[in-house]
C-alpha cells in the first residue's frame, strides 16, 4: 500500500472527499475523534499492523498517524513518498 492509498483510506475514514488529506493537517483540524482512533486501528489491522490507542493519541498530524503504520511495515519514513509499503 502506498502513502497515497493510506491517505485515501483516511479520507474515507474521516468522511472527506477523496484526495483531501495531504498529510500535514493537524488531526484536530480534520475532525479526528475517538471513533477515528477505533476506525484507524481497524484499518491498521487490515494491513497486518497493531496500533496502540495511546500511540495514536500522541499523534498531532495525519503524517504521524500514517507513520505508525509505516514503521510496523518496516519501512523508512522517507519511503512514504510513494513507494509500496506492503
């Protein structure tokens, strides 16, 4: 899965138009809430990742959330620029 595909999944999770999220947005500004955390954990599970809710709670931006999945897929954050994650 590419960074763009993860962002599109987050668009859907947050009920945004496709392509809305770019990554630098503050979670608070995009309407992130406890339901978003639970939904993201389910998405991570679909990708074969386990994400602790407290790790999500420490995230500030959309990129921070994406990085939680990327690190579990054993990828360097620089590879999020578009290479396949899994």
